């Protein structure tokens, strides 16, 4: 590790502790990540984005704190934040294990069970660089349609990342969400729970990072885990089901709740994501 002076100075101002070394961390496609070694022996992760959208890191810190209120899945505590960065404890990762997967499934169920008062619950946030609207709605069907599916479908269309036929396919299922998804109270969601945001700690503890937190249907987090794959996913889901059984037909609805992340990816990256969303919508 060397010492990047500008990064170190900012961290020192926020943490009130000297930084003795820094090292870049690979993997992020939005923020620049840096590992910091402090003079007291602690290791810290610093994420920066310049310029960051207004409220970007505030939303991340708020989401982590909200998830931490539950006695559920582990989340890193926020050490410091400002308009262009957030600092978190460094998590030393290890190998995914079946036992850790079982514990993660149980803890995720506990996080979801912490619930919230109404759909949305938190102020508007971000998913990736995109705004994440969280204004409440009377039902999950309306919230999912108007806050999660349709905004990103429109953005994908506006950017030329989805065509008219794909839009018609997705729009065709929106009105049926209430008939397809069983009623449940709002769950406390991570909101962007793909494999890259799940850290398998070397001590056997699974932590989650980079939330796009809000109150929604718990099947959304599980559907996102399935969309991009997770080691030992079957064990995670089995342990979750033992703790908090899912409504009958959960497996058949996974594709419905994958429309949201697929359309977010379509809006951001283009590629074949809109076609995948349209194909899933066509099943319903």
C-alpha cells in the first residue's frame, strides 16, 4: 500500500485519524474505492464519486442505518460521509460456505420482517446512478408499477435502449401485478441485492453493502439474488423459508420481480436487458 495524498487528507479530515497507507480496490463501476490503513491499525473502505448527485452518499448512509436497525443481516456501520464520499469499516472476505449461506438466509428473513410503515418508507434514493423514487402508494402493485417498473422502462425507451415492442410486453403485465402477487405487509429491503453486494466474510459472517433501501415486497430481494446468481443460493432460500415461509408459487413470480432490476440495467447499459425483461413479462 502507498499513500494517495488527496484521498488520505480527505479521510483524515472526516475520521480525525492519520492515514498511513492507501490502495485502490477493484470492482466498482460507479464509485472509486480505496482501502485505507489508519495509524491505529484499522482498515477502512473509502468510496468516492466526483461529482456525486446531490444526496447520493447520504442516501447510502441512510439505507445502511435503516437496515442495521433490524436484528438481521450484517451491514457495515458508517464511519463518516460527506457530499462526495462515504467511509466504512473494511470487511475481509473469505470463501462462501454452506453454513454461512444458511445463516444469511435466516438473517435476511429477519431484516425483511422488521418491516416499515407503508410502501417506500424512506426518502427518494438512488440505484446505481439513477434516481430511485420512493413516494408511497396504497398497494404494492401500484408502487411496483409506478415507482419501479414504468419509470425505468420510460428511461430505457428515451435512451434508445428499449423498443416499442419490448415496452408493450412490459406494459402488458403491469396491470396484472395485483392479481399475480399475494398481499403481504411491507418488508425492509436492501433493494439492490445482487451477488456483488453480498460479502462473504472470512469470519463466516455475510454482510451486505451498497443498498438501494426501501420498503417493498420481500420477493424482490430474493428475485435479484437469483437474477445474477449467488453461491449456495438454494441453501439461502431454504433457510429463509424455514424462518419465514414464502407464499405459494414464489418460484413462479421470480421473473415478475426481476423486471425492475432488468429495466434499471436496460436504462443504464442497454445491451440485451430490455429484451430479457420483455421475455419475462411475456410469461405472465
